[in-house]
C-alpha cells in the first residue's frame, strides 16, 4: 500500500509576518473575502487590507458569527459568491478557520489561513469540524486539499490570552499518542483516504511531543507577559505545523472522540477544544492500558501549563446519573476515530476509562496540594 504526506502549500511563521499577506495572496488570487471574528478583524483587519492593497487586491471582510455550523458556512459562502471572491482568507481562532476552509471548499477557491490564536491544530489541515447551532459536534468535513498558505504572526499570538496557547498544547498533546495508536492498529486513516503514514509523520509526531514537554511552560509564561521568545516560536510551530501535519497524516484516535463525546454535556460548553482533548488523552492512555510512567508524564505536563486533569476541571461537577454514560456512547458512535484503536472499544470501556482518568487526576491534584 502507498504512503503519503499531506501538507499546506506554504507555511510562514514569524513576528510581523502578517505584513507579508499581500505577497502570498498575489500568488493565488485577485479578490479576497476575509472571514474572521469581531476581535480578530478589529485587531488586524486594516493591516491585512493595506497589505493586499499594495498588491492591488480588493478585499471584503465579513464577521464570523461564532459557530462553524452548516448554516453559518452557507451564509458565508453566499457572501463570497456575491462579491465574486476568488480566494478566502480565514482569520482568527479554530472555529472561524474551520468555517473559512469550508467556504473555500464549497466555492472551489484557494484559502489562506491566518490564526490569531493557536488553540488548535486546525490551520494546516484539510478538515473542518462542523457543529450544530448549539455548539455540539456533528461531523467532520473532509476537504479536497489543505490550505494554500498558512501564515502565523507570533506577535499576534503573544497578544492573545495565554489560555488559547495552552489549549493548543492540549490539542497537540494528543498528536503523538493518537498517531501511535493508529500506527499500532494499522487501520486505514480516513483523513488520508486510507493511505499509510510516512516515516516523516512518525518523526513529526515525536518531535511535537518532545517540543511540548521542553518548551510548553516557558512559552506560557512568555505569552502571559505578551512577549515572543524562542520557546513561543517553538510552541507555535508545535501547535500548528508539527501537530497539524502529524495528526492529519498519522490519524486521530481516542482523545478526539472523547472530546466529541464531552461536547454532549452542556457544562463543558465554555471549555476550549484543546482543554477537553487534553483530558481525553489521559482517558485514552487508561483505555489502552499504557504504562503508569506515560500517564504520569502527561499529567505532569498538564499540571505545569494548566490543562485539565479531571472532570471537575472541565466544569463537570457531581455529574447526574447517566451523564458519563452519555459521553461514552457519543464517543463510540459510528464513524468516530476511537475505532482506530487496535482492539474493539465499547461504551462500557470508555465510561470506565473516563471515570478512572478522573480519579487519577483528582488523586494527583490532592497529592501535590
């Protein structure tokens, strides 16, 4: 069977990189629709417009409404078509990026992704996550191709709340463990159409994990002080490029399915994607019977940067009878990536893993005071 590596057409990262958007846009289009949240558009909308104007590229800007739902994607696609945009610039966090990539997919036009927060590895992937209007996970939209360009201005990242960068670390934390699960199982990766991962994918996943452990805390401390350091640059690359490439090419497994299951509980609505994924990693390790040392290493990292260790950290406090069962059943729904595991996974097994991970996290936190 063939092996393949999917990637964006171009990846650009650095302090002040947003000033180069006109140069990169001029390679792929002549009229842009910029899609971003209100904060992102206020922060850098004019700078984008000015850079595009230097290359004589007109642009229209539209405020993303907050949820990457089918209804919102349809609305934005209509605006892009009405303005005859031949490229999309997706600006902001994971949800607006997912929506922007989906619009480019519907329009069959190029897309440039400019994340202003690094809270997920969504920027590089050929995937959009679709939610209901209420914010509950519905499905994955598999795109025809990866973004044509991903541009990350680390100055913008450093001005965002550190919580977003930490959540991105939580998402990236899953990369090594999920890709390792997929490698062990040998099951087809739906993200690549069943093609096997390359050696580069395995190496990127390991490098991503090692970078998190080495630079995660330093990067968090720097961003809390609104400054860019080598650790920030390293973690931005780990959260975005290393995690994006290795998770897409290596595959998802239990952690992301557990995240999807957790979205069924309204109490988790205010928790970020990567925060829920981080707890999902610990539950996945329990489910798979990984060594105690591996679980401890992940717990140590999570506590150092402030990622969830137990259900209470996800605002699941005294869950009602059946709540965790509901999460477990959603986790093992048909099509969920937890079925990439090398053994059959049932709702009973997931429920047990979640409750055990919660107990381990609670004991760990009590032990360290």
